[in-house]
C-alpha cells in the first residue's frame, strides 16, 4: 500500500482505534501483528536517519546497555557491534519481534510485552521510546515516563522520539512537563518526513548538565 494512502487511512481510524482497540492488550497486539503481516511498516526498516544514533547515547554512556520499548523490527536502529554492551527490544507485536530476532544481531535480546505493564529487574543506560509514545493514552504515557527512571543506571537517560512535532503536540507538551528533567531537545527528521524531535530526559535525581561534548547537534546526527 502506498505510504500516503496508509497515512490517510490511519488518520481516519485513529479515534475508534484509540477508544476501542488500544485499551485491550490482546486486540491491540492483534492489530499490530496484522499491520506487520501486511508489511505496512516495512518502509521504516531502511530509515536509519532520523532515528536515535548510537553516538548520542555514547555521549553519556560509552558501550551502553539499551532498552528499546516499542522496538518494532529494530532494523532501522544503527547498532554497531562492539559499541554497545547489550540491546533489549520489547514490542507488543509477535510478528515484529520475530523479524527483529531474525536479524540475529550480536548482544541483543527481545521480548513480546505490552510496555504499559513492562517491568524488569535489569537497569539500562538508555531507554528508547521511538515513535511509540503517541500510541498510548496521555495518562498511560505519563505513568510510563514517571516509572522509567527506576529502570535506569545512575548514568542512564531516556530518549523519546517523535517523527512529527506538529502532529503530536499534546504528547510533546506532556513529555516536556512530565516531571523528569529535560536534558536536551534535538531536531530530527525521518527520511523526507516532517520536522521531528528527540527528547532526552534524566531521572529526577540526576544532574541535568550535559557532560562535555554531550548532546550536541553533531552527536545527534552522526
Ligand atoms: C510506529 S512503530 C515504531 C517502531 C520502532 N520503534 C521504530 O521507530 O521504527 C510503533 C511500534 O510500537 C509498538 N507498540 C504500540 N503499542 C505498544 C504497546 N502498548 N506495548 C508495546 N509495543 C507497542 C508497535 O507494535 C510498533 O512496533
């Protein structure tokens, strides 16, 4: 299906999907599985520009451990072997996770789970929410953001990515005001898409001053 038509259809179905489908974990998972089975998200796989670069995470945590919530197939996330200690991807869609596992990248693990209820005893240097926060309700998003600091290492940070700041205004407002210190807000762009942003959040207990060389536009691009 052409990308434009898909986006028009998804705009039309947004409200009923939000009200009737998303609150139910099983129906929500089935809906995402269907979309992955139809290949509707294949176009994302080659779009590594505009997504979170490893160099950004390295600016606060060399050889980081990474948790990617709503990871999809994870194919578009640049992961250079040897530059990260471990990557764990979580997604509600079994189909997406099967595709992610098939990539067979070193030092990775995957899990099928609903991020609204995700719990772990592990701690991470970076927790990524790439193009997923606006699929939750506003209440769920705030609850998730406020819970994530307990999964961070002392040097850890949270990165929230949205591909279109103007279409996700409510969520952008919510990210900025969720109560976690906003360390940086970096412009980004997915392919030839609209203006997006990466929001870097710290745990409330962390100092928010960026370390030297951290969070520059250079780190965000390379
Ligand atoms: C637009 S895709 C983005 C995928 C990937 N993060 C990326 O940026 O390429 C949204 C992803 O979020 C996942 N997702 C949506 N709601 C979720 C939930 N409640 N729990 C876990 N994953 C969810 C979907 O299955 C899908 O893979």
